[in-house]
C-alpha cells in the first residue's frame, strides 16, 4: 500500500535519533490519536542501555515515551492508554510505584503483561490524544 493511500502519518523524528532496528514506526498520528510503539530503556542517540533496576528502567522508558510524544506535540498528560511489558511480573509493585510518579488520576487505561524482553526489564507502548 502506498503511503499516499493511508489515513495516518508517521511522527517526524530528529536526525540524531537512531532509526528503529525492526520494521515499524516509532510513532504514528491517526486522526487525533498518537500511537507510540514500544519504548525500551535505551538512549535514543547512543543506543546505550539506561538503568539496571526496574525502577531506573521504568523512568528511562517513560522519558522515552515522553520524548516521542513531544515530537508529536503531546505530553504524558495526553496519554489515554498504556500497555506495559515486564520481564519479571513480580516487578509489578516497583514498576507501578514509578508509574504513579509520571501519571495522575484519572490514570490512563493500562494493561501490564509479563513478557520475554530482549535484555530489558520494561517496555511500554502508549496511545495519546493529540492537542
């Protein structure tokens, strides 16, 4: 399908941000929604892992989500839904404590799953309403 026939568009990222390794867009705008692909605790410019604990990695991942949303003109306060993946579901309480530092009531909808991640403790995808 040609890009011209699609009703959505990719979010433009700065040239110093490393492109994805896989065949996906980091973020798309469709109508008044922004879809952010799963973000991991990796520095967007260097590719270096950020943090060792689930708390450190959650902060890094949420910073990456916020950064990508910023490129689309939104913030974490515009997020309406989150899907979170934890390498160890037993980290849920620690993850949730950090998550509460970044979101406030009414919280976005959220699904949290245990998953086999590639060397990360946390991955988060989000949907936000465009301003």
